[in-house]
């Protein structure tokens, strides 16, 4: 096999209702733009971005799935191999929040049990149209053992942070796994109770 | 225009342009100067050329502007496209320059007209295309279905569809031509513009109603294919058989045949999403259900069966002993060990190996099939990237299965369950042995009492029985241990010689050379010639 130019490769799959802004988040992160008139995703889109975190090269393989019900059987096949899932809803759309339990059932059914799931409330630039309070979402995320973050693909708010923090968590988990496999004690500072989301220096 | 082009005229013109320098030429004394002047003249000539070209282009531009309007008015789209093509092939810098000249407003107007015409032509073509290819045909089917079915009977729609399909193919051909036209139009454009145009076109085609419907259809197909794959894989596992002398069993090849068939069928959809989804499902079938089967078989494993044989052997030895004693003689015991379980274990180990090889083959085949299929299609880069990613997951599956072998081997090395199980089983065996021994003695007692005619020194009998049984046990256990050692310790046949004959050191093997060969033959990875050739 050819020598690849990265230390880690992670698969990240975005899921959530249609129109919540999954594609916009991915495009903002991978291409640095907010696409005007972004149409609904059909099937699955695929993008790659390599980032460097504290000298560690991480290749992120990002699968942007269609939110529409009719494409589900295609998108579901990607859950199992995902290292992380970004479950997205739209803070200005109560409906997209209410569908979350349904999405969690999908995850339960199709994803592997080590998958890292982060709940993302998108479109915070539309603050005056907010329908889902931050606290409510945070509580929900905590109850379901998920990380939580609010973003705006449009204003580029927290988008970098979302992907980089996720990469950090995944690196940590990967290291933890190799430690477990080598049957040695965790290194100092590698303990589970460190807050993941503060581990990265995003800038 | 034409006389401008003739070399003689051009030269005289150039000379006239540089009349100032004629004097310089007269005063020239050395060749260097002459060369420099020649270079200057050439530069002048080139500039003149460009001026003529620009004049040409401006004329062309006007011609195109007029032409395209007329053509559009007459609905002659081919002609309009030709004009736009000509406009697009004009040097953009020239056009920019023309705008700065005296005629700038006129040129600007022409440009605006042409750009507008280009856009409206593109929109028109797209609209016509969709109408013609999709909506058109769908509408024909829709409106004609009741008529055809009413007047010609239900089965006749097929005939209509065959005709329509022909038309559909013709239209599709046109779509392809248009794609080619776009490419030609972009031939001179910058790389980024070409890419942008391609992406627009791809999005246009991808987002159209037709491809949505296709995706939806694929959405219905995938669960069925996946179900079929899972069920047939289960069936292959259930029907698993290992022919004598075969290194692996039937299920490995069956399973891969099934998986290959299913993915190939998905491939015929021509949709990368469809192929990827099926590859993903295949991976999960192989990594979960099928892997589970292999793991279970491995856990049932080699050592346990050997110990069961041993146990069975000793138990039958004890009962044989009883009957022999009753008949007054001790038979030499041939213990038929059940080789089946052992072979099954070795076949499973082999299966794992063959599986990971099969996966690699499957990956290679799919890779070339996909490359062939998707290389010409619009959006092929994206499709190829997706497929590559899914295929590399498939290869990971192969290495995960190989890890299974490694795990199996290193587990044996680390905490040798054979020895642990041996201890447990031996304890059981000894407990049983004590019971049997006592029973044996009672039988002998009875015998002696009922049949006084037999020469049987009663008192001396106990130690004899005990010794015989003990040594029998010891040798049975030792033989089985030796068999296991010969069967599992060596990675090459010749390594045995390090422990045999003069090299055996303090060990005395109970197995005969023939028995060693027999045991070695159970190893699927040893060649029988090597075993025969072994000098024991
Ligand atoms: N104001 C605002 N609008 C956004 C934001 N992100 C996405 N949108 C808009 O929301 C709409 C849907 O965005 P997409 O990214 O296509 O949504 P999606 O989740 O990919 O939808 P599907 O592909 O159908 O599942 C688009 O009109 C975007 O312009 C955001 O952060 N702020
Ligand atoms: Mg989308």
C-alpha cells in the first residue's frame, strides 16, 4: 500500500432532517464558502479535508447524507463504518429537533457502538427565529451522552471548531484504543474525564 | 484585408513605420547593430499582426452578434450555437482591448448581447432537453397508456415502450453531443472556468427530476438486495461442507460468489451511490455475521476436541479393560481418535485465510469494473472517490479477518488454553478413573468367586490392574500430547528434525515415525512430499 500523508483517518457522517444545513456546514468547512441556493442532497456527497492538530495530520473523510426519507436506505449503509456522526438540527425549526429521537434510533440500529456522536444546532445567525432553546438542547444531548455545539454555516460560527474538536476526540479515542490493546495503563492526562471540547486550540 | 496579409506588403509597411531608422541603417558599421535592428523590426511586425488580428476579431464579433440574433429569432439553434462558439473562441484580451478603443460602446453592446444570447441559448437547450427527454416521454406514456390499453389490450403497452425507448436513446445521444459541445466551447477557457462549467452541468443533470426518481428507485432496490445477500450468505453457511482433502470448506467460496454477484448487480445501475451502499452492506455482512460464524468455529477449536478424544480414549480403554479382564486377557488397544473435529478446526483456520484472499481479489475486480464504468460518466471524479473509499474499507475487512488468525495464535501463545483445559479434563478423568478402578476390582472379585477354575491369583491382581491402568493412562496422555506437539509446534516440516533422533535430547518419543507422519499430514499447510521425504 502506498505511503499516505496522514497520521489518522477518520470517517465523519452528517445526518439530520432535510434542510437543516448539513451540506452548508460541510462546504463551509471544506471550501470556506456558504453556497447560495444550495439544493437538497440526493444520496450521499463525499469530501475530504486534512487538518493538522498539534502536529498530528488528520485526514477527515466527510460523508454528507441526504436528509430526505426516500434516500434513507442509501445513507444508512454508511453508519456502521463511521467514526463520528454529526447529528444536525435547525434551531429555527422545532420539527427538526423533535425528530432527533428518531435519528437516535437509527444510530442505535445501524452505527457501531464506539461511534462518537455530536449534536449540532445550526443556523444560530437567525437568532430572532430561534424555536429551540439552547438549554433544552444541551440537556437533551447530555441525557443521550452526546456532545453539543451550536453553529452557523452562514456566518462561519463554530464550524471549524465543530470539525476540529471532533478530530481531537477521535484522536483521543484512537490512542485510548491502542493503549487498551497494549494492555498498559493510561498515560497521565489521558483519562476519560477530561473535557473533550476544551482540548483543542482551534486557532 | 487580404493585401495586408501578403509578405511583400507587410515588409514595406514595416519599413515605412520605421522610416526614422532607415537613416540609422545607413550609418551602420557592424553586424551586431544590424541584428538588433532586425529584432526591432520583427517586433514591429508582430505588433502589426496583432493589430490586424484585432481588427479581424472585432469584425467577427459584430458578425457574431448580428448572426446570433437572427439565428435565435429563426429558432436555428445550431447556427446560434456556432456563432456563440466563434465568440467564445475569440481572444478575451483582444475583446477587452477593443472595449477601450473608440468603438467601446458598440463593442460593449455586442458583448452584452452575445453573453445574453449565450445564457438564453444554454437555458433554452437545457429546458428543451429536459422537456424532450424526460417530461416528453413520460407524458407520452401517460397520455397513451389508457388509449393503448383500451384499444389494444393490457399487454400492448410494452410495444409502445419499445418504440419510446428507441426515441429515448436518440435523445440521450443528443444529450451526449451537447456535453461534447460544451467541452469544445470551453476548450480555450481557463481551467477553473472549465471546472465550474462542468460542475454546473453535473449539478443540472444530477438534480433533475429523472435522477431523483432513479435514486428513489435505487432506494427501494438496496434493501431487497441487502436482504437477499444476507439470507443467501446464511444459507451458504448452513450448507457448509468440507470435502476430504480440501483445504477450505464450501462456504468461503460460496459466500464470496454471492457477495460478488450482489455488488455486480448493483454496479449495473450505473449509480455510484448504489454500488457504494452495496459494498458497505457487504462489508457489514462479512464483518459481523460471517465473522461471527468463523469466530464461533474457532472457539469450538482444536484443543477441546483433542481432549475429548483423549477422554473418550481413556474411557473406552477402561471399559475394554473391564471386558478383557472378564475374558481373562488384555487386548492391545487401538484407539481410533476422532479426527473430524480437528480437521474442522484446521479448515476454519484455513477458511479465514482464504476469505481474506478472496476479499482482496474481489476488491481488485470491483476496482477495475468501476473504473471502466464510471470513467466516462459526468461527475466521475466524485463517484470514483466514493467508491475508492468504500473499497478501501473492504480491504480493511480482509486485514481484520487476518487479525483473527493472529489473535487466535497469540492467544494460544499467551495463555495456552490447551494446558488449562488439559488440567481440568485430567482432573475429571482421574475422578472417573478412580470410580472405574473400584468397579473393576469388584468385577474381578465376582469373577474369581463364580468361576474358581480360572488361574487368577486374587491377591496379586490388584497391583497388576492398577499398574496396567496407570501406565495405559500415562501412555495415552503422552501419545496425545506428542501428537499435539507434532501437529501444532512447527511452522516447517523440517523443523521436526531439531527434536527428533539424535537431537531429541532427554526426550523419548512414544510415537513411531509412521505415526508422526500421519499426524503431520493433518496439517493443511504441509506438503505431503515434504512429509514423505522427512528422514525420521
Ligand atoms: N441562515 C442560515 N441558513 C442556512 C444555514 N445553513 C444552511 N442554511 C440554509 O438552509 C437551507 C438548507 O441547507 P442545506 O445545507 O442544503 O441543508 P441539508 O441539511 O444539506 O439538506 P438535505 O441535503 O436535503 O438533507 C439552504 O437554503 C441554506 O442556505 C445557516 O447557518 N444559516
Ligand atoms: Mg444536503
